[in-house]
C-alpha cells in the first residue's frame, strides 16, 4: 500500500498539481479544507466534502482528510474518508481534554477500503491507547492518525509504543511532518516534505498471551 502524506497547503492546491503523486491512500492534515459546516454543506453553499470525494475519484484511490466540523454550533475535530468518488464516512475525536474548545464525538471507526482496513485516530485520541487497542482488536490493518501540529518527540514515542503493544502499524500525518512505525515499534518513515510517499507493508502477527487474575468466580455444579 502506497500512502501519500500532504502536510502543507490546501486540498485545492494539491488537486491543481500537474502530476499528483500516485498512491493508494492520500492523507491530508487539518490545514487542507479547514472548517466544514454541515448546514452549509447540506444547503449547497459549500462543497468541501464533495471536493474530497472528487479528488478520490480522479485519483481512483482513498483520500483521508482532517477538518473541523460544525454541527449547529457544536465543533469537533474530525476526519473525512472518501474512496473513488464516494464519501465513506466521518470519524470524530472521541476524547476531550480539560473541557477544550472541540467537543468529543462517539464511535471509533474502521473503513474497509480497496487499499485495506484503515483505522482512523483523530488528533489527541493518540494520547488514549484504548483507541489504538480497539482498532487492533477489530481488525484494522493500519492505524492512520491525522494530527494538527506535533509537540516535539512525544507523538512519535506514543505512535511507536502503541504499534508495538497492539500489533498494528501506525502513521501520523500532521502539519509539516509525517511519520510511520511498524509492529516492532521501529520508526520506518519520517519526513518534513510535502507531499511525501511511504510504501507500507501489511504486517499481522499473533501471539498467545496468558495471564492469571482473581475474580470470575463460578460455583461448581454437581450431579453431572
């Protein structure tokens, strides 16, 4: 699977390139389309989601794009996913830190695409390992985190640790930087260039893990 990271510039600027990068998945950070009002989209006053869908149709691939969504004044950090001209869905950040400006959504999503099963992590959800664990348990082949702006090496450490702990390769696409880690927790790709391309190899490895713990007491039944 070839992934193209667009970490600067708008979606329109990328679409106007004479020779767009060839990739199975094109991932944009939050700067690409900015804020999307669901009301204005439905009234036809804007067509930002349509632009994402059209780009996926032209490239015959999957387009993943960070954005800020507004639903009647409720603002969220979100990621829209389109494939070959069709919007597959929108995934919202499910955790809210310290009563921040953006509200939390509901549901962690995996998108079953022609490129593979893509699990989406939205912004600060990267700080909550249960999100990556859920994606792994539910069969995601790749965890793709769309972030705003990286804060030093913290996000890279979290990405590598969660890849190792939950056995799912992970990519982070942020403003000005993109990176990826494998299931061994090793950094496989990092680039400040936009666009940049990473050839991802599917990795799935399973191990039997046994633990002992107290609880789950059951009364032994006799007579059988």
